[in-house]
C-alpha cells in the first residue's frame, strides 16, 4: 500500500526509531510503534514492527495479533517461529509445539527452521520435558562445524538444557563450543563456563576502593615537629616586639607548654597615718 509522501516520511521516521530503540529502550520503541500504527495500520511493515515492539515489552497477545495481521497481508511464513514463541509467552507451550509440526515450517529458510527448533525445545522445557528438549535440539545444524548466525544460540540452548538435566560435563563442553561461535558476545556462555569451573569474578575497581578505605591514616611526625617550631618562632617574635632586652624589666615570655605559672604581682602600699591628721598637716604646710 502506498502512502502520500509526507505521511510516508512521518511513518518512516517512527519505524527508524522503533528499530533503533528496541534493544536499549523497548518501552520507548513500543511508543513509536504505536504512533506508526496509528498513522498507517494497513501497511504490513508497520504491523510487523508493532508486533516486534510489543514482543520486546512482553505484550505477547498484542504481538501475536500484529504478527498474524502482517502474515495475512504478505502471505509470508517468516514470522511463524516468533508467533509460536508468543504462544509460549502466553503460557500455551502445547500450541507452540503444534505449530512446530505445521506445514509452514517446511517453507521456512534454514535460519527460520533453526529458530523454530529453538522455540519447540523451549516449549518442551516449559512442559518439564528436559530430555525431549535435548533431543529436539540435536540436529545437523548443531553438529556442524561451520559457524552461522544461529550457531551460538543453538549451542547455548543445548548446553543450557544439558545443564538443567544434570549433565554438567557435557554442558561445559557445549558452553565452550558456544564461546567459539559467539564472536560478538551475544550470550553469557563465558560466564556460565567460568561458573561451572568455579571461577569467581571480582570487580577490580571495587577492590581498589576497599583497599583505600582500609588503609590507616598515617601520622606525619615531621609535620607535628614543624608546627611546634613555627609556634615557638611566633612566640619569640611577639616577645621581641613588646620588650627590649636591654630594659631592666625585660623578662622572657615563658613557653605556654612549660610548667611555669605566671601570675601578676599586686603591690599594695599601706599608709598608717590617719586621713584627718594628714589633712591638717597639709593645711599648715600651705599656711
């Protein structure tokens, strides 16, 4: 379906934002998808984008409806595996398994068939059928030594199923094989393998901060000595400013840290002559 130029540009801008944000901010991606859907709900690409945005935010019922609409518009079976996975998300693993046996699966390309196998194995695990899940994943694609876009995810799912079944040695082997194929680090296979080997990762930055916090505060004795010398020099300067060493009354200012107790001496001069007699004598002297 063709759209007017202005509308087509507006829809395209929103679809670009859907694709850009779907991994880092699914909710915002979903918001852009709703705008595009409101503008052009009869465009298959818009319905598909809206489906993936809803799927990323775990709105599985809405995602399934959008995928079905896109499939009707295009006639393509490309979305069949993700539609089956929506059934799993809705708590209906048996429907996902039923879809894995439908003729549409035979029309999928190799990547689609591997994806369908992953969904079917997940449905088996949802139903508690671990051994069946392991068997479902065993395939020529799993045994192949060539690395394809789906190889890392397929090997990882197999290793995880083996570990869940208690087959730890085999799980370790397949996690290691996953790492070989996972050049982009799309899985956490390296962490899972390290965990199995008993390796514990430590945050080096956090350890450095902890070491700094544990270090005792160092006391610099030289600094204390320097402070004492400065204080003594200041007292000597004050003494030189207010006293003349040639003056008979000069006395050094005692160190405040010494044991000398400096007190002011108050001299009281007492006169034994009564005040009245002294006044009469002064009057006679004046006469």
